C-alpha cells in the first residue's frame, strides 16, 4: 500500500507539476506574442512617423518653390508694366523737353510720384545733370548721385531688380536725331502676403 501511496503521491506531484509547466509555457508564449505585437506596433509607428515627416518636408519644399515662382512672376509682371508705363511717360516728357518746358516735366514727375509705389522719378539732360526730379534735392546734381553713369550712354530701356523689392527703370529720351536725356524711375514692390 505504501508503494501504492508512494506511486499515487508521485502521480499527484507529477499531475500538479504538469499544469504549472503548461501554465508557464502559455505565459511565456503569451508574453512573447505581446512583446512581438508591441515591437510591431512600435516599428509601424516609427515608420509612419518618418513617412509623415518626409511628406511634410516635401510639401514644405513644394510650397516654398511655388511661393518663389509666384513672387518671381509678380516681379516680372511689375517690370513689364513699368516698361509699358515708361513708354507713354517718355512720349509726354520728350515732347515737353523738345519745347524746353521743364516746368511741365516737373508736373508730370510730381503727379506720377503721388501714385502708389513710386519712390523717385528723375530726368537727366544729355550732359548727365538732373534737370527734373520728384526729389528737388536731386536737381542740378550729376546723374551718378542717384544711379550708375553707364545708363547715360545706353540706348535701351533697362529694369534693374534690387532684391525683388525695388525696380529701377532707366530709359533714354530720344529727340529726332539726338539724345535729349535719360529717365529714371524708382519703383517699390511690396512683398506678397502668402
């Protein structure tokens, strides 16, 4: 009987150990599964975060590129409009300069500079001396005090862009067979708000 009790005692011990080892195996598998799931969630989260960050950077670069193109287009548009305006202004000034009517040229400059964005309008005679200016301190001064002397010999209308905020137009004022002088218009471009 003792043997039987011993045998049944060992069976009881074995039976008790088996469920514990099954429980232990189940716990280990459960922890491994939960750990793998956590690692997978973390990896997916990191991957998606990097993807979102990359998309944001690409969108910001594209936004900046569009902004630069739009700003460039606005500046080019202002340059073209300024050239067209200068043609009509030159015709009027030319006529008055040929008649020696500098007072009328001064009136044109003073009226024009009252318009939005015009900073300075000046006219130099054929000798490079400013004879009319919206800033009266300029009159009688050499053209070099407000712009580069090289434009005095140029026969082309040019627009110099200073940092996409200021345009300086210079153009010759031509008589029938000689140069009467040079026009300078300084125009401000307000940066777009986008």
